[in-house]
């Protein structure tokens, strides 16, 4: 694709060229205001009153002009075209020319344009238009054309025609990764799950937002008015319910709570330390976005997965260590942190991530429709296509806070994402199976990685009363009941799911009848089912209670010792499959909250503080780095990965929401 833009025709009503005005937003609130035929800089002719009025955008009184001035005016050039080009996140340039085929004149340059333009006349007013996240989504461009004609044109380019054509091809070939065996070895080397033909951008999306505001009459044409419009485009006001009241309603499942900083809660010293850690994590990544220039048409909104302390840079070019693509619930961390703090900068970062991960990292049509793509060098590069990435749980908080219709559409299209797992087995390289033992209409499904995402999609459709909400409700209840009825409950891991009915069956050999995975609870499963069980309990209490029992059983076993595992399931959980204990402390916290148990709550906090993950043994500091040891001056935290940041954020806020009142007993 060479370019993509939105063109608007603006009538200029045969206004005189000197009464036709253009404005372009520069950096911050800087505004370029010029006329198609400028008079203010002429040597002789216009009066001071004319010059002042034209600079203000007021109509000029041409009846006072003599014949000599009119004759000289014929030789003054008029400017028919303006172009502002933002081809990187750090630079834009404005040029203009009299007509096609003639040389352009440089007007101005700067760092980051606001993406706002105005075209109109002094007598009739005109139209202001703004593109949200203009410089963040470079290469972008604004063209003002046909300014000497009866109708002018404004083109807001989402992808600038002056930039190189957009590339969506794979970044590598299959060399050394021709077979599943070699690809499995590749995962252990570059952490990339490669398979030829899967690095496809066909079906991914990118929504752009435009703000239009008509200005009527001459009094509306002012830099002050446009400056106000710029602020609306760049930082739109938000209506937000009081967070304390919101929390009191139980919305979003009770796995969050407002910070003591915005309530009258008296924190313990331990809670204050958690707050400092949460603040550090968010502020560090916010600064990393700017330090590393994580901007661009496809990239803006995402962050990188893992840091390389030897190169003093993120592993942007190393397989699965590059772009994060929602791995281990980064989106959920940011939204819970916003609910926790109410900070505007947190909202802005979470919103950008929601727009990115819900569109760029997800397939909306084609072969992989309904799937998202695992973390990689390109947002679509990895061959692991899974519903854990397209997860509606990561969008629903933003939707319910804003009512954003585009995000609502994206969530609704995922109500049938279960059809994707019928067409492609996401776990085909790691899960043994006999295709002949899978009944028609059933798909091999992973409880943790697939069912949590399906539950979030169906619950949201049910809540919103979308077109197929009753089907969503039935699917959710039937799948939930099916999981709870399995011989090994949540420890089963792999199941057979009927994508039409939600019915669940046990697997057959060679697929193991049970299998423990440390990843099962890390993609929003506890949070998705926390809300789902509340909804199901209103219509089918038996199913809700049965599932809750199995969920608690799994939580006790995963975070418990071998004796508890044998008691609950009849077998031991492999030690190498029960890591991320800090994250799984949320399961213990859920049990403690439900049973109102101080002892279980203290056990949960001990799991959070004293097992693995980010704990008190870490310095919780970033180190300053300087050239020539690194490319740019900034900060690094070599001890930190985005996986650990996301999981600490989700787990800390989840546990505070459930059991923070017990911190004072530690």
C-alpha cells in the first residue's frame, strides 16, 4: 500500500483569495496561520488596518483600495497547495507551492505536529479537522489543495504518500526451520514460533480517529479557537464515574480497588511499598516508550517484551522477545492500574494499547479470523495464532468506561472466535492427539489459554445484549458446567469443545488426560471467570457453585505442597510446571475473600511476597545509561521483563482488591 487518506471538500464560496485562510497545527499549541494570498508582508499597498485584519482572519474591506493597488495585486502570487509531512516521530516539515509543476517553498519545520488543519474563508468560516495520535502513528501527512478554486480540498493522510510504501511481508525466510522439530528447537533459541506461511498481515486492522468541527463566520477564525480544538483532539475530556463509587458496585468482579491515595483508606507500610512498586513499573514503561521511540503506524500502543542488557536495548530483533502483543495480560495490568489510580497518563497509555492490540495483533478476516498473534519481531510474524491474544477481557474495561463503539464492534466479532479453533489447532506443535478421536464439530481446546478468552467474549456479549447474546449466555453456561464436570477439573488442561453448543468432552489418548501448565492462569482466566461466575450464579447457581469449587480446588493444589495436590487430584503437580507462584497468589486470594479467612489471606500474601516473580529482594530502581555505551541517554532496568511487570501489576491489584485489609497482620 502506498498511501491511505481521508479527503474532505470544503466550499470556499468564491471568496477572494486574500480572504481565504489556512491553519496548520505545529508542535504543542503552535499554529501556522496564512492566507492563499498574503498581504501582510507586501512592501507597499495594504494599510495597517488591512494587515491587522488579515492576520486576525477578519474580512478585508476592499472598497477602500485604489486602482493602483488592484493592479499591483495581480502580480502577487497565490498559494494553491500546502503540505505538512510527519515522516518520523521526531520531525515534520511544511511546504507550499503556487501550483503543480512549480517548485515548493519551505514554510516551517518542527518536531511533533498536532495533526490539526483548518481551511475556510473570512466571510463564511470553514472546517477544522484533526487526526488523533498524528505524530505517534507516523508516517502521516496533511495536504491542503485547490485553494484557488471554488472548492478547496483537505486530505488527512493516515499513511503518507510521501513515505516509502508500506511493507507487510515476513521479515525472514524458513532457513533452518523447515520442520516442526526444527521449529521447536528454534523456540528454544530465539523464542520465536516460526512456520512458513503464517507471517501474514492479511486480516489485521488499524482504526484511525478524526475530529471535525465546523466554524461559522468570521469571528470563529482565530488561533485561540483552533488552539482549543487542538486540545480537544490531543487530550479529549473524559467523563469518569467516581472510582470509589464504581468499586462499591462490584463492577469488574471485585479484583481491583482504588488506591489509598484517592480514598480515605489508611494503608499499612507494606501496602505503601506495593504502591511505590506499581508506580515505578508504570512510570518506567511510560518513559521507555519515549526513550525507544515505540511509535509508528503499526507499532504505536505496544511495548517490547524483553530487554538485552548486553546491548543496552530491547530485543526488538530476537524472535519472541520483541513486541509484547498482550503477553501475560499487559493490557489488563494497565487498565487495573487506571482503575486503581484514575491517572490520565495511565488511561492514555492503556487506550493506545487497547487500540493497538485489539486491531493490529488480531485477525478480523481471512484465514486466521478470530485469532491474535503471539509476541514477535513483527506484530503478525509468529505462527502461534491464539484466542488468548484476541482476548476480549483486555478490551472490556475500556469499553465500559467509554462506550467506544469501535471497540464494541471488535468485541462483538469475537463472540464467534471459537470457530477459529475449529479451523486451526493453536497447540498443534506441542499437544499429542489422534485426529480420528476428535468427533465432528469438536475442537482440541486448552482450558487456560482458550476457555478464559471465550468466556470473556461470551460474557460480554451476554452483558451487552448483542444480537446473539442468548447464544453467548448458553455457550458460557454450558462450557463452564463442562469444565467443572471434568474428571480432573481445571488440571485437565486439554479438552474437546463443541464450538456450536459449548459441550465439553474428555480427550482420548495419546492426549494426556491431565496436564499442568504454568500459563493457564496468566491470560486473565481468574478475572474472566470471576465475573462470569457472578453472572451465571443469577441464573444457574448450581453450575456457578460447582465451577467455583473446582477453581478453588485447583488454586489450593497449584500453590500447595505435594500432599495437598495428591489429596485434591490424586497426583503430584510437576515442579517445573508450577512456576509463577506470585501470579497464582491471586487464586489463593480469591479463596480467602470468598471464605473470609485471615489465615488463607496471609498465605496468599506470603505467596505474593516470598515465592518468585518481583519481590522485595529486587532494588526496584532503574539505572541511568549514557552514550557511547548505548544509543541514546536514558534508563534501563536489566532485572525487569514485561512479563514480570504485567504479572506483578495484575497480581498486586487483584490481591489488594480481595484481601488488602489483611496486610496489617504481616
